């Protein structure tokens, strides 16, 4: 066990000693061994410490790649916390994030610094190539001592990162996560899925999206290798699978829409991954069984697992390892609470639900965010005293997701609280309609919205189908009052930066 870890970088120290020359992370242009990752990260850390920063927000503004991870670890070694800003993010959003965060410094390259000049930021820059050039191969004793002294001052409830999710008011919310939460989550992932140095991940998630936490920290802890999959491959399923085969990637943790694309174009017939892939994990939105069944048909020996959870609880809080057959139109369970995490399903009266009753999924445990950065009001709305515990202060996070238990005692996701509508006197979960429509042979992506003004359920699909046809096909799956009143067909479903269906964009069609 060694010392109790108060900082994720202790893992990197250990792995760099155990597997110094093994590749840790690789992108198209650069790869680093664990030793190099540690050296380069500590060069960044030293620079931050020299400038006097401690427990301050550090923005990382770089193209997605290995250097982002070097910068993240540099922030962690110096006991600061990182917040990635994507180079493709709209300027207005970047400015709002900078306003909330008020960063101590921005890590970037000389070339990208010019681009950053367009944003409303007046502070310091750390030019990555300069920091790395200054460090050389070996770290002298004085540098090592400075870094150690800074790290010793940190504790496990200090922040590791802030990731921004979209706020309903248009102001992004900065979700704060500490070292302890990531250590707890990574311990669970690596034990549950038995991740070792023999494993290799194919990373899909952007580094500003919490799904990437699983790839990054499982790699650093166990000595696995992560390949950062080139983004353009996700539009070319055959090349994507060939890339997995060539790099011998055996574990992927992707958003369902990335898995659906592969299932749709029958790429499996061209590339045999049966001796390559071991684990297919997914999270971030609902995975329709219809497309999962295509994966299971072609790759029956792979372990499939559905992880569920919002950014506010460190990536995931429930999981379901797929262990039985499902019909195309059935919903896939989100399963059970992860160890050291408690799930409370509460009804409108803040009581635990019974039987088939649905309620809001609430979470308590180490995984909880410390709240929204610099936003006490939003924090108080979502992180509330546990109504079942009047005796001591204990926060739960209200996810806004409506769930129920099935006959196996597994959790089934129904929909967002805000996708719950009142239509013709009925309370309807739009997610239930989406599950039904997704099961149709001809549908790859679909989304349901409610047009309040005209009181219509509006269904969006990719492709060309008639509303009457769809309604007839799903009439045995949902009651009549839940059948879509209006159909909008799109050539391409809009997808947001996190790889999920862009509901905000779809609202413009209403």
C-alpha cells in the first residue's frame, strides 16, 4: 500500500520507477514513457512553484494530445488544479469560463498564445516548450526538494481539476473535483475491470469531458498505455477499427454515439477484433440495445459495461456489467451503486421510492464534487443536506435524473427531470419514447423534445421515415398518448462537443 495517497502524482512516481521505459500516452505526433511524463510534468510544476502559485486554477489551452496530460500532471505536482479550455471552443464560452475561473496562469504554446490574445484575459502565461526545454533530462536535488515541499502541503480534499458543463442559464458551471474523489474512482475502475500494465486504452473523450478521467488515471496508476485516437477516425468506422487492431487496443470507454456509428455501418464485417478487444465500456448518454446487440453479435466474448453518472460525481456512480440478453426495444440498466457510493432514489416528498415508483437519483459519498467553482448559489441548489439524515451535515447531489428499480433490483434510467413533460394530462418521460424509437431497424440516432407552445411531442431522426410508419411500429411499446405528434427528419443529427446529441441546437427547429 505505501503511504496514503493525498495526490494522484504519487501513482506516477511509483509507475515511473516500476515501468520507466513503457509508453504511457501516445498521440499522432508525440509519445511519452512514464519516466518522460514524470520529468516533463515536474518541469511544469517547478515553473508554477517558482512563480508562487499554490491551490490556484491553471488553464491548459493546447491541442488535444500528450502535452495536455503533461500539463495536467504539472498542475497536480505543484498542488494547483487544472482546467482545460479547448482550442475549438466558441469565444463567448471561453470568456465566460475565464470570468468564473479567474485563472492564475494559462499553459499554452508560443503559437497558441497569439490565439488566446483574442479572449478577455490579462494574466500570466507558461509557454510549454520553454518550460520543457529548461528542464533537461535530470532533476537536481534543489528542484526535487522544492516540488516535494509544495506537494507535501497539499491534502486529498484539495482540488485536482475544474471541468465546465453547460449551465441552463447559459453560464457554464465549473465542476470541482478533488484528489480523493479521483483516487477513489480510479481504485474502483482498476479493481472492477482488472486493469493492469498489460492493458491499452483507446481514448475517445475530449480532455475537457469527464469520461477521459478513466483513461488518464487508470493508465497512470497501473502502467497501462493510452492511445489518443485521432478524432477524424470516428467518422470512418473501418479505419477506426483498423486503428484499434494495429495499436492492439483492448479497452475502450466511449460515448454511445461513437459506438453507434460503428454498429451502423457494419464495420465489423471488414475488421475482426475478436482477438484484440477485451472491454467495451460506455457512459454519457443512453446506449440503445439495438446497436449494442450488433456489437455483442460480432464480439460476443468482450466484457460490456454501462457506466452512469454526471460530472458532479467524478464521472460515474453506478454501473452495470452486461450479463444477459436484451431485446432491441428494452432499456439497458444503469445497474448498481459503485462501492463506497450510496444511491438514494427520492420521490417528490423526499422519501425513498418503493416498488415500481420512479424518483430522482441522488448520490452521497466520496465521489461528490466540492461544488461549482465560484458559484455558491448553483452549488446550494444541487448539493443539499441529505433529507434522510437530520443528525449531522451530509451533502447529497441531486442529479435531476429520473430512475426506477426493475424486478432485478437494478436501476433503470428513465429521463432527465427537465425532459419530464406534462402532455394531455399525463406525466411523460421523453427518454422512454427515445428508447422505443431507437429500437427500430431504420433509426440510428433520434431525440425527443417537447414544444410547450403548441403542446406537441416532437421527434427528430436521422434519415427518411414517415411519422405514421414510426408511430405504428412503436405503438406496442408506448401508450398512444406518448406517440410523437410531429416528426422532423435531419440528414445529420447535431452533436455537441462532448459527443452527445445537441438538444439546444434541436430546439431551434421547434
